[in-house]
């Protein structure tokens, strides 16, 4: 997967989190970001990788995101791999 496509998926994931106050609050608490910092850093690849990490950490959230976007969990994993800090599958 190309990095640009992965960034687009991560932005979709951030939008998904932002639509739910509880999920967004959990993400901000976990990352230590303020809403203002999130807005300033929204295009940073490292931050976008962290967004996908948050989606991938919980199967319920992952499946809800996949349902909304019609993307497969495998696609989300590939997107995460394409961003900084992503793991490599053997």
C-alpha cells in the first residue's frame, strides 16, 4: 500500500473517532494530546499511525470502522504497516 493511501485511511479513522466523544476522549487521553494539538498535527504521519493503532487495538472499534468505511481489517493493517512505526508481517 502506498503511504498516501494509508494516510487517507488514517484520516478516515480519525474522523470516525472524532464522531464519538468517548472514543475521541480515549484517544486524546492515551496520546496526551489536547484537541488543539491534534488539529495542528493532523497531517503528521506518526500521528496518523497512532490513530490506526487506536483503531486496531480494539476489535469492536476496528469492525465498526470497517463497517462504516467498507474496508477490510486486512486493509487497515496494511495501512498501518505503510506508516511510520508500523510493524512488518513475515
